[in-house]
């Protein structure tokens, strides 16, 4: 099969790495890709939202399947674009259509879905510019801290957790009267206290398969302090999920979600990321994403023993139920090396040394570019160093050992990935 993968991050490198192991793969192209993905296929100089450019390339290279890494093209309707163009109709696109992608693209849409199908989630109400006063009154009925979420995609910046009522009320007005974060709606949620994790399922519009779960570390600083980032590391499996918790997730969250998608005629075909929080051992949905997580994919793909392309073909032909998903029982951990200053101002273009000295870890490139054999940083998150071990500590030891062999100016990483899971 000839496959085009869209995206350029660590998630896409991990997917490319996994697809390249399939005996069914004929050719792999990655658009735009990075210095890591070029080892598994050909990088194509196309942006993920350039649907016309993608169409031309798909026709030219006789692509049979497009795998969409990030959410943007899905929320922008790439699946619908392909489905309504007669020349592209036979090309399978892995990802949900524009309507279903609102599960990530609109917090209000996701909350309505969760309520409609009785799936455990934080209590909420949604407000607009016309109902700022009601929103402020609603906040006064809630307990601190206050959770305010801009409705639309805001590159991870649209969620505010505020301790003080007055500040939250002022912020609500600010968010709505100026469409701060680009949204005309704000969802106010009850604050849930607990430990978070990510579940992943693959759906073919009919059946589904559960992929390995993971936990990511979003804050820049050790001890989960400081600014939010795209993700500083991840581990899989998640020890607290192992026992009964994942069964609860399956019965109380995954089954009603899959039924709800069908009942609402969403025809969901692709990856669904369910952001969960365990409140005293009970799972609640924090968010849906219409794609895989990053850096979770950098631990999920290595743990997936099954042929990914075979599973994706199952999605394309609605025969997923005929295929098996087998996990590697070992623990995988990944540690992200980022540019100095990230997630605030940082410099790119730093030459990366030592990649060839890595032993017993997989280096997934998150933000890199190349100049001949030289590899340079090209983003905030630069490399994800993934290792296997018998437990989290064992896996992390290998990742940290290899990080000490890799160098670029200003490199930073968290030394405490998995800290809350290790006793
Ligand atoms: P979201 O984009 O909806 O996943 O929110 C981003 C982050 O904010 C989550 O990963 C949580 O850490 C936190 N968060 C969101 N909603 C809540 C909530 N209702 N209670 C507590 N924390 C939350
Ligand atoms: N790691 C969180 C995300 O991909 O959204």
C-alpha cells in the first residue's frame, strides 16, 4: 500500500516508524515530516492544511491511504474534502470527518455529547457574549478553583484554572467580549481533583479496538510546576490503570462513547484520544481529541505489537473486528528534550550532536530539520527519547543515559517523568 502521513511532530515520527515495519507498506510519504521521518519514507514539502496541494500529490503518487496525524486538518474537514471529490473517493483517510472532529474542535459540542450519552464528566454550563452576566452568576454558585475553557482549538492555551472568584468573573468577561482565544463561547466546568491519564481507541465506524493507555507530563517544570507545554514525557502502561480502573474506563466511558458516536451518526473512523481523570478511582472524561496524543504516541506505538497498517486497513474497510491488537507487556517511557526557553521564547537551528551514540533507546524527532547529514532543532519540542524497561524506573534509566549522549545548545528536559507513578 502507498501511504501519505500528514504531520511533522514526534507523534508522526512514531507513526512513520511503526508503519515502516509493515509488510503491507509499499511506499511511505510524510508531509511535511522532519529529519527523523525521512528515515522511514520520503518527506514531501506540503503543509497539512493545504488540501489542494495534498490532493495533487495524492493523485500524482497514486496514494491509497492518508493518515492524518494532527487535529487541524480534521477539524478543517480534510475527510469531507476527500469524500466529496470524485477523483479522491477511493482514497482512505484515517481520521474522523469534520462533524465528528468537533469532539475536539468544540468543548461545548463534546460536553453536549457526554451529557447526552450519560458519560461521566465534570458538570458544566456554556456561555456567550450575550450571557456574560449569567456566567458570572453561575461562577458564584461554584466552588474554587474555577475552570474556564474557550470553546475552540486554542493550541492548548484556552483552558484557565483560576483560584479566585472575582478574577474568574473578570476573565470570563474578557474571554467573551473580545473572543480571546478566538472563541465566541466559554465552557465553565466543575473542577475535578485527581490523577489524569490518556486512553486511546481506534474506530472503524462500527467496531473499535483499545490501544495501550499512557500518562503524559504537560508542565515544563519538575513536580508538574510551571507553564503548560505540548508534553514533556510519557509512560505506558499506567500502573494505577492496570487493575480495575481500565475495566471501569471500558464499561463506563468507552462503550457508551462508541454507542453514542453511532447513535449520533458520526461515522467515526480513526483514532480517538480520551483524556481521563481518576477521581477516587472513578473515571471522568476531561476531553476528547480526534487524533493520537503527543508524546503519548511515542510510547503507545512501540508497545503495539500488531501491524499498524493492517489495523488501519481494517479501519478503511470496516473490518477492524477481524484483527487483533497485541501489546508489548513491557513498560515504555519517553522523555522530551526541548529548546531552552520553551514554552516561551526559544531559539531554533541548533545543531544536534550525539544521535549516533544512542543505544537501546528509540529517538523520535519532534521538531527537527536537516541539512545533508546534519540535524538541527526546529521547534520547541525537539526529540523524544523512548526506552523499554521492566518498569518505569528501568525504562527511564535508559532514556536518561541516552539523553546524556545527545547535545544541542540550550537543551532542557525534565528529570522526573513518571514521578507520581513511582512509589
Ligand atoms: P483540556 O484542554 O480540556 O484537556 O484541559 C487542559 C487541562 O486542564 C487538562 O489536562 C487538565 O489538567 C485541566 N483540566 C481541564 N478540565 C478540568 C477540570 N474540570 N477539572 C480539573 N482540571 C481540569
Ligand atoms: N499529550 C496531550 C495531547 O496530545 O493533547
